[in-house]
C-alpha cells in the first residue's frame, strides 16, 4: 500500500530532519571526545574558587568539565535515535519507526518536565549558588595577591581580573563582602592597613599591574569593578540563554512533528511491508 500525501510529506520530513540530527549527534560526540581529551572549558586558575562552591554535593568547577561527558552521552543518544528515524523512514520499516516515535516521545516528555522543574527551582538554585560563593569567599580569601599559599584565594583574585567583577555581591562602599574574610580579619593585609578592596578589583588592571593599583580604588573605594562576581557569572550564562531557548523550542516542535509523521507513515504503510 503506497503512501498518501501526508505520509509522503512525513517521509521527506523525517529523512531530512534525521539526516541533520544524525550529523548533529556525531558532531556532539566528537566535540565531547575532544573536550574530554584536552580542551578546558574554564581557565585552570578559576577552578579552585569554583570548586569551593558546592551545590547539592556537586562542585561548580567540576560541573563545567563534566559537560564533555554530557555532550558524549547526548551525542550518542541523538546519533542512535536519528539513525532509527532515518532508516525507518527510508525503508518504511514500522518496527523502527514505532521505536523511534516512542523514544522521541519519551525524550519530549523528559524535556518538558525538566524545563518545568528548572523554572520551579531556578530561584532556589540561584540563591544557593550565591550563598555558597559567599561562604567560599569568607572562608578562603586570605590575600589580595595572585601568588599566595592559598590557591582558592588566588583563584578568587583571578576571577576578579578575568570577569571584571569584585566580591560576590555588588560593592557599594566600605561595608562589603571582604569585611568578613580572613584578609580583613586575621590573615591579610586588609586588617593591617586602610585597604578596603584588593587591587584585583580595580578597573584597568591586569595580572601584571594589579600590585600598583591606585589607592583611590583600594582605600577610597573609587574606580573599581562594581559588579559582583555572582552577577558576572550569571550574565555569562544568560548571554547564551536566548539562543538556547530559541533552539530548544524549535527542537521541541520538530520532535512533536517527528512523532506525528512517524505514526502517519506506519498507518499508511500497510501490514504487508517487509520488516
């Protein structure tokens, strides 16, 4: 039994879209393998500070590196599912198409549930990340230098320089996040001088010039990076959110159409096809 108009359109759609996803899955698999092998997502200097921030037993720095494993897993899954859809549509194989449709439908439901959970828990997760970052700064920031004996403290200074941020929350004056750190209470130069901000927070400095940061910045609280590092990290992530949301919605629509067309082809293919 031949395919009708809807079945023919569905077959063309499934073949075209699954060729794209087949290549995409292979690409994600390759990218994940390369990242796992030798590509670092974040600078090594920032990892000690990020790894001192733990959310639900996961270290923030390690989560970024674990993206390589996520890419590999997603790539393999997309590769296999797209292969089922592609060959099932080409051969009008009902077994492949039904399996493909069920897997895509399950994936669609998982994505919708995950999106709902994210929007439900987003505020709680963000508050927890901010809290853990502040706890890390208050517990480990002992020096305004990049070469102290405390690697977490050094990493915070690298973060200030790299992201053009200061502390965790925005600095609005002498009463800031640094007042509760060891740098200002017991171990650092802040409690030995009039320094209220580290030189790494000042605008226009880098790893070579932060030691000579102007006193107007470090003591008079002027000419520093006003954005807190929590907001800076959040902005970095949010800069990718719009295209990700757009791509995500498009993929959800494509997956829904794929499920519909797969069942249309199955219905029109007849019972006497070669399986």
